[in-house]
């Protein structure tokens, strides 16, 4: 006998549709939503089972559960079993303590910490994920002792965000001691089924210094390389900037307080 259409509560059809379209919801819950929607369209138990890949008794079960409790009844019930005995907080607490020096490591790995705590390494990994702990990562920080730091940062950021009219704002810096390397043989270009290939060995051509200025508004870059990194080389770079920017526009150049930038010749140009 054909089953009667399952009656849906107000607003449930739209919510069940959102469950089906969501990429974050569990697959089992989306399957139950499809069962209920098909049942609400008056499909037979056999037809619903065939379209959702479940058995007929399963279709009857979720029809019945929805009819009794609505959307809340489609969620999994609390399962019985042994309560959790591993305290994730203790795992994290042990992780935050440095490993003994005799281990010769700077931070814990899950496989190194697990036997010391008497748990599986997967348990340690789950605790780390739950608390967002990543012992293998490290970052740097720096404190400034400049009492005028806030005012300087405000000026620089304000210049970037609201540059003066008829002006170009450039961020200028240099990177020294760049290894000028070249391969001992020409590169072999990419071919179908083969990646680009290079020789494993190389020859040294000394070092070079990269001078670069970026205009953040459009992302345009002015750059050159020089053999040395002195104020004599640095003062040549502003001249290059002058030559490559429109004369009718004012230049606003942002540089750090590196010694090369504080030479009298350089500061005279910057003013």
C-alpha cells in the first residue's frame, strides 16, 4: 500500500533544503533530510529507499522519528559507552613544557609525547587539533624601544591609506647578499609528461644587492641590482626613481632607518 505523504512542520521544508545544499553538514544528516523530503512528496517507501540508498525499514524509522519529534529527532541520539578518560587539557599542558634536553629536540611530536603520557599518538594529535596547538610552528617577534613608535606608524599608515593629491607614495628597501647563482647547463623546458628540469649543481657569480621601490596603489615596481651596498650605491637608486616617475608629481618615499639611508647626501635628496 502506498504511504501517505509525510506532513512537514512550518518552515521545515526550507530548512531541510538548506541541509541538502550545505557542504558542512554531515552526510548522514543530509541523507535523512532527503528521506523526509521525499516522504513529504508522497513517494513510496520502496522508491525513497532506492533513491537514498537505504533499506525500507530505515525509511520507516526516519519518517516515524520526524513525525514524533520534528527536525530535532533527525539528529543522532546520545550513545552509551565508556566515558572519556583522556583529559585533553593535560595533553596540552604537557605539550607546552619543553622536552628534556636529553631527547635532543626543541619541541614535542605526537609520537614522542604519546608514550610519556600513556596514550596513542593519534589521541595527542586530536587534542592538539581541538586546542589549536601546533608545536612544529615557530614565528618571530620584536619589541620596539622607540617612544615615538605609535606616532611614526600612524604617519606611515596614514600616508599609505590617504596619499596626498598629485603625489606618488613609494615604499623603498633593499636586500643585500643575494647569491648570484647560475646552473652549469641550460634548463630543459617542460614537455608533455615531463616537468621543467635543471641541473642539480650550480656555479657562483658572487653576490648582489637588490634595490626596489613599490608603488602600492598600482603595484608598480622600480628595481635594480648593484654589486655593493653602500650609500654611494643607494643614492643612485633615487636618481633612477626620479627618472622613471612623472616630473609633475611629488614623491613621498618611505624608508627604514638603516645607516645607509641616513647619510647626509641621501637625507638631502629625501628632503
